[in-house]
């Protein structure tokens, strides 16, 4: 199975999934209704709703479906106080009934690729196309291996530059910073799912990057390949919870038809 086949061949599958109808008005209400809320009232969110929101986060798309994320719900009041302190005691953290630390893991891709292959192997209902097996057993490694001190990534970068002279070649990840971007991208998508889910269940949220990363990473005892993408606070919106009208720059500044 060549690299080109993996990308271009439509696999023969015995599977269909019909798209459900969604009420577009409800969708718009959800998107427009999500605001960053900085002040919450003292009202708890049930465990059931929190679990549904976390489930929604975990349904976000991720690069190669390798799910490079983790979510830590801070439950104890003492720990919440500590995390709020690391979030500079901003009201969005201080008044929140929930604090969820969303972590990007650039170090779990190998384990998850193996897990994916094991899942395929144990699937009795459907045979996994060989292109998919090749993808998780070979291409994912080619794309993400950077080697000790980035040595593999360095040579990979040079090779890719040469290959690009004569064709189309995706860059993959060649350095720790590439891997960081890779993991944070997918984790941020999960964060948006989480925030939209809170809104859908009648609660609100605030994404926060205003926190002491090193203290939070240490608090969670995270390994070197993991770091918090953002902390999401959540709770019941107070009357003064939204600080003002939504501000967005003109669409023409950001949207282009080419
Ligand atoms: C990555 C990221 C980090 C943010 N960090 C903070 C933060 O630390 N504190 C805060 O009050 N808001 C924070 N925000 C919220 C933004 O200020 C907010 O999304 C923006 O002002 C737009 O408002 P809206 O979310 O209500 O549309 C953050 C948003 C994002 C996406």
C-alpha cells in the first residue's frame, strides 16, 4: 500500500451513517448564546451534566483521531481555591462552580496509535481496510517522530524540503514546537465543544489562558510532554456575568473567497 493509495483510495466499507436533522435556529442560539462569562452565581452543576459536557468535549475531531488531550475537573474546594489563585484570582475562576483544566498531550500519540490498531484488530463486525492499518502503523510514525533532541525531525525537514521540489508533501511534525501546536490544536477544538455543551445545558463558561502554566502543570504533576491548553471555568451566569456586547471585527477582514 503506497502513501498515495492511503490518501486517495476510497475504502470499500460496509458502513453508512445517516446525518440527523439539526434545528438551525437552535444551533444559532447556541453559537450566539455562548459568551465568556466572568461572574457566576453560587449554583452547582450536577455531575450528570458535567459528564455530558465532558462527553461532548471528547467527541471533538482530532488529528489522526489520536485524541491528544486530557481533562481534569477540579473537585475539592481547596484545590479550586488554589487553581483560582493560579488563574490570578480572576473572577471567572474565583466565582466558578467548576474549573476544568484542559491539557494537550504531545506525548501520547504512539500509545494511542497502538490503541487504535488494537481496536481495529478486535473489531469482529468490520474488517479494517489495509490503508487504515498502514496509516496507524506507519504514516503516523513518519508524521510525528522527531527523535532524541529532534534529530529525526531535523533530517525529516530536509527530506521533505527536497520532496517538495518535485511534488506535494505534507510537512508532518519535525520539532517539539510542531508537536505542541499539533496537540494544542485538537485540544482547543475539544475545549470549544465543552463550552458549547455547557451553554446547551443552561450553564456558561469562560476559557482562560491567564494562568501560571508552570504552577498548573506542577499541580497536576504533568510529564514533560503535557501542558495545559486552557482552563475552562463554568457555572450559572450572574446578571453581571457578561462584561459587554460581543465585539467582532468586520467579516471582510477574515473571510476570503478565492
Ligand atoms: C485561548 C483563550 C484564552 C482566554 N483567556 C481568558 C482569560 O484568561 N480571562 C478571561 O476573562 N477571558 C479569557 N478569554 C476569553 C476572551 O476574552 C473572549 O473569548 C473574547 O473576549 C470574546 O468574547 P466572547 O467569548 O464572549 O465571544 C480567552 C479566550 C480564549 C479563546
